[in-house]
C-alpha cells in the first residue's frame, strides 16, 4: 500500500515599514510506492528564513528522516 506524505510550504512576506504582510502556501505530496516502514522525521516543523536580497540559489532548510530499516 503506498504511503502519502504531505508537506505544506508557507511563504510570508512582511514589510514592517508599511505594516503589510502577504502569505502564500503550497502543498507538496510525496508518494512512496514501496516501503513497509514509514519514515520518522527528526522534527515536526521545519522553519527557514530567506532574504529577498539573495540572488544566488539558497538551500532554505534540510529535512531529515529515518525509517526502521536504518536508511537515511
């Protein structure tokens, strides 16, 4: 039976000088077709902050999980 993991990504843009906050979100669904032992994540929530001034590609965060097979 396939395992479905859903990740909700929320982007929040804040301009404090104008007292404006904009929010957008997207959901990413990962379908794991073959794995008898579901992954366990090291955290429940992952948060990251990226400056809009970054012009190079940026790794915002790393999500870590293990399963009972011991594979990362």
